[in-house]
C-alpha cells in the first residue's frame, strides 16, 4: 500500500468514487459457505476501502449496498442483510467519527425495516458535523426509482407554482436527485467480473470512467482501489472533444 499509494497523482484525484460492491454470494459459495457469509466478509472490505479513501483524500465515496431489485431475493437473504446492516452501522459509527467521516444515505429508505431506519437516522445525525470523507450508502436504491421520484417532485412543484416549467434545465433536474449535494462520480468501480450498471446512478455516471475487476468484493482491498485510481489517472477524459483540443487547453 505504502509504495503503491506514492504513484497516485494527488492533483488528479477523482473527487467522487462510486462502487458496485458485487460478488459476495459467489465468493461465499466458492468457499462452500452460505451467501450471507459472503456479505459478512464484504463488511471487512467496506471498512478497508472507506479507510483507504480517507487516507488517499477522496472527497466522496458512494457504495451500492442494496438495490431496489434486491428486495426480490429470498426472504432469508434479505433479512440477513438487514440484520447485518443494523449491526454494522451501530458498530461503525464511532470509527466514522474518529476518522471525521460524514455518512449519507440515498434510496427508498421508507422500505427498510423500522430497526434499520432508526439505526440509519442515528448514524446520520451522529456523523453530521464531520468534515472529512463523505460516505454515501446507496440503500434500497435504484436509478430509475430516483429519476421517477425527481420527475414526480418537479411536477408537483410546477403544479404549485414553485417553479416554472419553461425554466427547467439540467441544473433543475440535478437538484431533485438524491445526489443533489454531491458532485458526479468521475470513477465507477464494479467488482466480481460483471460488466453492467444494474440501475446505479444512470444519470450521474454520464461521463464517469468505468473500471471493472474480476476480484470479488470480499477480497477487494486498498491495493485494488489504488490500482483502479492509477488506471483512472491514465485515461484521457475527452468529454466529446478531440485529443488535440485537450492539449491546447492544457498549454493555455
Ligand atoms: C453484492 O453481492 C451484495 C448485494 C447485492 C447485496 P451479491 O450478493 O450480488 O453476490 P453475487 O453477485 O451473487 O456473487
Ligand atoms: C447490484 O448487484 C447491486 C448491489 C451491488 C447492491 P446485483 O448483484 O444485485 O446486480 P445484478 O443482479 O447482478 O445485475
Ligand atoms: Mg451480484
């Protein structure tokens, strides 16, 4: 970690990294264990990556922990995940505070069991004064849910005269998203060898660099994160322009 981290260009850090933490179930099954065993080990990776992002100086880290579609998994797994969620939040809050990390949640939180909502609200208020890494947990989240919600609320505000339909622009839509307080992720990582977005931040990832690795989430560590950041730093982000234009701007 120490040597690898030195290769990171601190002037070219992504402000926001988003991660689809995938592969817990398969990792567990490969060990001859229940899927939930994989989720428990996945928490170790969360701890390690959150710490890594703090050390590197990342501003925002969004972790996809549970999708809207994940509610359709077997009841036993969903219940196991909810128990793990409450346990983890309770245990981690002091560590988040110690590291000056502010927690946020995006998603349809109303669908979560009451115990999870209580634990979450406590964690949010207990970390609200922190000024270091912003840790955003996407929970019961899906991008289509978020976009429909945004459109609905815009409609309501047009109806009540709060906003004028003619004035709606990209800035307006951005303000109605669950991520309104965060910059768009520049780097999106998905573990476990799946090459898809699975309803995650569809709008916000418009110009993100995508990084896929075969490593299963329970085995993903700071070293892997650094590799992803180094890969990101070698990309040319053109935003629709040509390479030549970018060079001209760099010199100017
Ligand atoms: C990611 O791991 C965690 C959640 C979706 C909650 P999975 O549970 O999807 O693991 P795989 O993809 O089945 O291996
Ligand atoms: C995406 O993983 C959601 C999370 C990591 C929380 P899934 O495992 O649910 O995605 P699919 O079903 O393989 O696309
Ligand atoms: Mg999966």
